C-alpha cells in the first residue's frame, strides 16, 4: 500500500510535469 507522503510526492511531480509540458508547448507555439 502506498504511503500518503509518496502519493503527495507523485502528485507534485505530475503537476510539475504537466506545467512543464504546457510551458514548452506554448513556447513552441510562440517560437514558430
């Protein structure tokens, strides 16, 4: 069973990854 701390870290990493994807996507759009 997953620890609550582990779940919190995973959610944080997923949020950061999603934000990075959005930033790189918008940056790619503005660059082109």
